[in-house]
C-alpha cells in the first residue's frame, strides 16, 4: 500500500488538477467567476506539486507525463478558450462592423487548439527541461482569465482607469481577436521562457528566476488585482531580456 501510494501520489494530484479544471469551467459558464478563479488557483498548485513530488519521490513515469498533459488540456487549454469565448460573445456575428455568417465567439477556441498543439510539442521536445519554449499553458490561462476578471468583473467596482480599460475591451472586438491571435502564437512561439526549475545552486545561474519572482511579487503588491495579467506580461518581457541565459 505504501509503495502504491508513493508511485501514484503525483498522478492523484494530476487528476485533482483535472477535476478542479472541470469544476472551474462549469462555474465559468454559470457566471461564478470567483469560484472559477479559486479552481484555477487549485489547478495551478496541483500542477506544480505533481511534478515536484514525482521528482522528489523518484516516481516519474510516462503515464504521469501523459496524464499531466491531458489534465492541462482541460484546466489550461479548454478553460481559457471558454473565457475568450465569453468575452467575444456580446459581439454576435459582427466583426469590425462586418456581418459574418457565424458568431465570432468561436474564435476564442483558437486558444484551446493552440494549447493542445503546444502540449503535444512539449511532450516531444527533450530540450525544455530548465526552460519553456513558448508561453506555457498555465501562464496563458492566468493572462486570459486575468484580463477577463480584471476588466469585465472586477473593473465594474474598481478605479476609473480599470473602468476605462474595461470599456476598451468590452467594445473592441478587434482588440480581443488580436489578443486571441497573439496568445495562440505565444503558445507555440520559439521564445524561451523562464521555468522555475533550478539547474544549479549558483546564484548567477538563477538570476532570471529571481528577477521573475521578485518583480512578480512587487507587481502584485503595487497593482493588486490588475497586477494578475501584468505579471504574465512581465514574465514574457523578462524572459526576452534573459534569452541567452536560458538553456
């Protein structure tokens, strides 16, 4: 029983990630965005610790790797696609003043398609041990949901700046489609992104990770809720700065 638990604890956490993602999607569809945010946080925590525990207990397996990608496809692939779909839903079949034969909300699922492609590429790429190639799906989910929660939900009772930004997002289908396309490209882009996996204990080898950690905390402390999507934007920028050190 002890051996079974040791070998499968990471897989149990992965399945917990999947379950939380499923519940989050249901709450998202029903309009309970705070519950969705809570489910995303749970999925993020479980997604981090399943790999950590698998390495610590030396229980990594091909099964665990496949389960992880399948769980991420729901929690960090389908969920952000539904988020973008809801943002585009009010525009119906109108895009930039042109009437289309279909509703543009379905463009939101481009994020889901490219998340699937990104996860498949990751599974076949042996180079991404200490860095990511392209924006990882959890970070992309934080970005997309963060924009939605900040400017559509929280923005209603926030500062004037947040309200102005909310209006820009709410009435500009072109901006939302552009974010969808950019997000989809970032998922499969060749840009090296910082991964919080430590290759060595030497300080100089971990400058990118420390810069990301300290900068991210400061952004959240200063900007609070608005800082959620800003942290991911900072993550992308700081990764670009440290491109040559990521290997």
